[in-house]
C-alpha cells in the first residue's frame, strides 16, 4: 500500500468492515499485529491447499521473531504452535552456505544443528478465543 496517513486508512478499513475504529497508538498497533497474524494464517492455509501437505508448526525467522506479541497472536490466529528464531536467519544462512562451499561445514542436518545450538528459539502455543479468530478470518476474506 502507498505510505502515509496509515492510522486514518486503518480506521476507514475497520469502519468499512463493521469493526471498532482504533484511536490510540496502542489500539492501532494492536490492529496491525492482529492483521499480520491473520495474514500469516491465510498464507499457511493457502500453502497447505496448494501443496496438499499439512502444516504442524509455523517457523518465524528474522526481525518478526523478536516480537513476542506477534508470535503469540500468530499461534492464536492459526491454531498452530509458532517457533520463533533465529532472528538473523538470512545472515546465518549466508554464512553457512559460504562455509559449506569452502568445505568447513558438512551436510544440511549438521548445519541446522549448528544453528539450533547457537540461536535461542522460543515456542508459542495457541491459546485464546479460537471462535473470535475464525470470525475475524471470515470477516477479512470477504
């Protein structure tokens, strides 16, 4: 979306879908995080449909993995556990690919274990009102 006037545009989108309009910075932030969690849910559902495979857990990497509330909301919205980390996934992947090319690292399972041993991972279990998340997902899917 085009930048600018985001609080006003969020309020308009909420109004258009019959939801309360966020007013405070906290309400706007929570609206954004809830929307991201629902987008994650939608992406997982689409990936399952397209692949014909079931997803058991969501792995969040990169900067979003630092946001505990987003991780928990994603678990709640999707009904799936979320494993968060590593935060610097792209940089770690780059280092490991280069190390493997130089023969310094073995196979993929060994590389995964090295990352797991060196990076804290956090697990978030789904909780909260599942019916409310289902209703919100229906509301945004049209």
